């Protein structure tokens, strides 16, 4: 999986977090392809989970702060991703994870950045809550 400019939401902090997650997907893809041991794959999925949880918390805080109308729906999608990731991690304990299962998550994530995340950040920008490159200083 590779970062593409079309994924950009227009706020550098969020883009950097998204890039970090895309990079982790790349590392996990390579681990699965190389048929690394279950513990290696499990560990890498755990790193993905840490990053995703942190990133989702940042997005959800921004939504709360700015009263984003689709906050509940968006947070529900984040939950779905984490639940699928949990399932995948459990799978590593009993059998080899296939590219198909990780592809589901990376495709989901790509679509999420290009649709719901862009929609949410555009809403923030439209309301004049943030400028295009940086969050306002506290
Ligand atoms: Fe999101
Ligand atoms: Fe996001």
C-alpha cells in the first residue's frame, strides 16, 4: 500500500497520521507475503492498532470540539475498523493470515480517508475552524 496525494485531507497533522498508518500497512503486507511468524505479524498488527486508536481519538476529539454533525456515524466506522483488526489479530493465533484479509482492511482504510475523513475535514475548513495547513494554536 502506498500513500497517494489524493488521500490528503488538507491538514498536515492528520495527513501525517494517515501516512504513518499507510506505512504500517506496507510493513504488514510485506510480513504476510514473506510468511513471517505469527508473533511478528501479531506484533505489527498491534502497532497498527496503537496508531489507529490514537488517530481515531484525535479525529473524534476534533469532531466533538467542533460539533461535527456526523460524529456518531463516523466514530462507529472507526469502531468497525478496530473490531475487524481485532478479528484479524485473533486469526494470527490459529492460522496463517492471507493477503485477502489484510487487503480488506487497507481498502477500507483508503476509502475512509478519501470519503468520510475528507468530508469531515472539509466541513471543519468550510466552517472556518482550521486553515489548510495547520491546526490553530491552543
Ligand atoms: Fe476517520
Ligand atoms: Fe483518519
